[in-house]
């Protein structure tokens, strides 16, 4: 098939028979009164696959490298998008441009254009671009609102692709609420809180899965202690002076000892309010691991990392977190804390897949 090169590095096929053949075999291009219009990714892919010849003025043939250079000049970031487009086409998908702000809309295998709803929205990025949580959250919300799955195709420095499925989850558990309203006496040590009361150890430790039981005592982290103190379920005294310690005093100490304590506290509170059991995720390189019910009867479902809502990081950091989580059969969640909205928390789930 022969197409005519236009100034913006797109290609038009004027012959109706050839246009119908190109469109019918893979739904390439857009049919209009002026023939079949191919965008830059479609033109380059068909040219690379030997299914298209491109001619410039006076019938001069345009080779792939020339057309590629023209596309790069016309469209910043085109090289990354073309690699993702090419890979998806090679996997047997029908791939179309947009809708903005994502790069591509992808039909399921065997889908028919204008009859089969798109299955994926696909964003194409380079590993050198920063991961921006606010942008990913926005794309995931728009995709789910239109019943699409959001994929991010990340191109590494060797032009290899990794795909991440991104969604806005609603994590939740089934831990029954604690029925008691009586505060539990506890002692504040240097960087943790100790409970010696046998009833408190049983209620907090065994029934509600707070802290770690060490011998006959229960040791609570500062996060757990601040949360429990804020709900009125902890009566705290200093280990040295035996003076009463208020929730605000405990919070000030925690902030001095741990940078980013407020973000982690907001996420901890949000998870606990969703009836999840929350434990440290230190051994997995995350802030928390979250269980749907008591860890004595269930495995952790999530690895959760608490960050500010405007969080940015190298994609390699995200890839590492996802890989660790999936390696231990858990879902990786980023929890963005918005200070300007009263420390509200929005969750984003990332999962490495092969489309």
C-alpha cells in the first residue's frame, strides 16, 4: 500500500481500495473524505512491518529512519510512545490514540473498532521520567470512572517494557471493633509503650492484634500508642517520672524521634478505621503490612507505603516496591496523604502484569 507523506509526519492513503484494506486489517487509521489518515505511530509501524510504502513530494520514497526523525521533531516523547505502541500491536491488540491525557486506548484481543469497548487506557513513560503520584491518581480515577483498566508501560534504558496495572482500590478488612471503652494503663519508655496489665494485654494484643507480646507484657509502637491514646483507650504514664502523659505530649515525642510521623499516622488511622490489622512493613521495605483480620488467622493482604500527596520518585523505586510485594503475594499500595484536606488518604494500587 502506498501513502502520501504530510508535513506533520503523518500519512494519507488516497486510494479507496488500499485504504479499506489497511483499515480492515487491524483497524489502522481514520477514514475521512480525504482518504485514510494514519497517525505517526500507525504510519511507522506499518512501514516497519513492510505493509506500507511512504512517498514524499514527486514520488520520492521515504524510509523508516527518515519518517522516524520527522516524527521525533513533530512530537516530543514520540520514541517512547512508539515503543509501547509497537509492543502492544505485536501482542495482537488493536491500539488507537488517546483519549487525552493517556497515550493509547486498547481494545481486547479480537475486538472490533466502534463495536467493542476499549479494555485498557495505556500511558507510555520512560524510566527516566519521575513517578508522580498525583498524576497517576488522576489517571486511575478517570479510567475507573469509564470502566477501563489503566496500564502504564515503562520503557527502560534498553528499550525493554514493563507494564503496571494501576487502580484506585478500596482496602478493607473484617476485624471486629473493640467493645470495651475502659482505658488500658501503659508505660511510656524511650521509643515504645509497654502494657503490663493482663486484661489489657489480652484485649489489645490477642483480640485486637495491637503490638507485640513479649513474655507477659505487650509492647506498642509509637504509632499504635498515639492512635490508641487519641481514641481514649490508653492511660499513659512516663516510665521514669510516673507522671501522666497526654496524647499531645506523646505525639511531640514521636515527631522528634521519627521524621514523616504525621503521614504514617494518617495512613495507620485510615487502615485501622477500615477494620484492617496494621503491622510494620520494615522487613519488606515498606511502612506497613495490613491484614484483613487477626494475623493468627490470616496472611497480610497489602504492603502499604505512606507518602505525601505530591510524592515523586524514580520509577526504579516503584518497581522495587511492586516486585517485593508480588514476590510475597501481597498487593502494593501507595497511600498519599493530603495535608490541605485534613490529612485525608487516597490509595493507589500498582501491579506488574503481562498484558
